[in-house]
C-alpha cells in the first residue's frame, strides 16, 4: 500500500457488521435467519411480494439509521489521499457513500436499497417514497406511471447482475495495483473471481477477514481480524510512513 497509487477495495457484508448490519454467511447471518425470495417467485406470487414489503417496512428504520464505521471511514481516507481507484462492493447498504466516498467510485455489484424500480419500464422511485405508501396501507405497491410491479433495487436470487457495473468492476480489477478484499466470504462469483483478475494483471492481493476464505492461499498478505480496527490502523501507519518518505 505504501507504494500504491490505485487501490481497489472489494468489500462484502463483513465491513458493515461493525455498523450493526448482520452479514450473510456468518453466525446468525441472513443466510440462516431469512428466507430470501427468488425473482420468479416474487414476480409470480402476490403473497411473496406482500410479505417482502412487510419485512422491508419493518427493516427500513433500522437500515436508514445505520452509520459508517471505522472501516468505511478508512476507505474514505484512502480516497482523500488520492490513492483509491474504486470500491467494488457486494453490499446494498450505501454506507460507503454515506462515509463520503464519491458515488462514481462505488460499484454496487448487488444494487442498493435506496432505489426501487418498476419491472416493466425501470421507472425509479426512492425507498422513502415507497415506504410512505406502505405506511399509508398499500401492500403490493405498483408503479404510478405504468402500473407494473415494483421491485427492490437489489439483486435477488435468479436476477442477472447489473452488466455495466460488472464490466466496470472487471476493469478496475485489471487496472489496480493493490486489491484490498475486506469482509467477504468470497464464495460467490463474480466477487470471488475479481481478486484473481487483479493478481493476473499484476496487483498485490490483501485479504482482511475474520474467518478463512478460499482465496487465502493466493493472498500476498492475509490478515485474520476485524475490518474496522485493521483498516484504521493501516491508514494510520500509511500516513506515518508517507510523511517519513516525504522527509527523506
Ligand atoms: P458473507 O456474509 O458471505 O461473508 C462475510 C464475511 O465477512 C465472512 O467471512 C465473515 O467471517 C466476515 N466478517 C464478518 N464481520 C467481519 C468483521 N467485522 N471484520 C472482518 N471480517 C468480518 O458476505 P458477502 O461475501 O458480502 O456475501 C453476502 C451477500 O449478502 C452479499 O452479496 C450482499 O449483497 C448481501 N448482504 C449485504 C449486506 C449489507 O449490505 N451490509 C448484509 C448482508 C448481506
């Protein structure tokens, strides 16, 4: 990192657990506690949609109140230092943008919870607007412009990934000189594939995770630890060595 000029961070649910958002495959994560719908089930069954919207309404205040933690802030500091190319994230919580990272530098592979869209024409509605309609009593809200089913802006099981974002993520992986993987179990593609692309194009690979990942053996540096304190300490030490470098 000391010599890096274009770092790419690849973040997963693990960077946000310290903000109080459970991860997916960790103990007590959503994989165990939630039955997430497939896109075809969602589109075909009104009951699936109704229970989805009820859950979303219940989750909304908690998610909107979440704040970035030391890990998100450290990545923001890397951007301020001019050495962060982009953050590729599997997260849908928007905490990188809330921490201050430039939205164009945050590539959301799995979409986000800020926006909802209609399935027929892609008309975009904000989460707040739809929440107000749910609060007012609607249980299967429709697009006010074309009447089609509204859906989350996040990727559901069976959905394709947003292709332009994926292409940008591949490009960033090819361009970066260091890839910093933080809080991802790296068991699903394409996230699991991106660090390999980065390495094939000459980048160093740093993995920071609480638990082992399938890419640990390929990492140049492996840190088994907590995302927030680890990233914060990396930034502090980086600032120290960079000011030392400037003095020399
Ligand atoms: P994952 O749940 O599969 O893996 C998270 C990894 O982070 C685990 O290996 C866990 O041990 C590690 N971890 C947890 N807390 C950590 C911490 N404080 N420091 C270091 N490591 C920590 O997550 P994934 O790989 O991102 O895949 C899950 C999918 O679920 C994502 O695609 C995402 O879309 C979705 N999801 C998103 C959020 C969110 O937006 N915050 C939360 C849950 C799930």
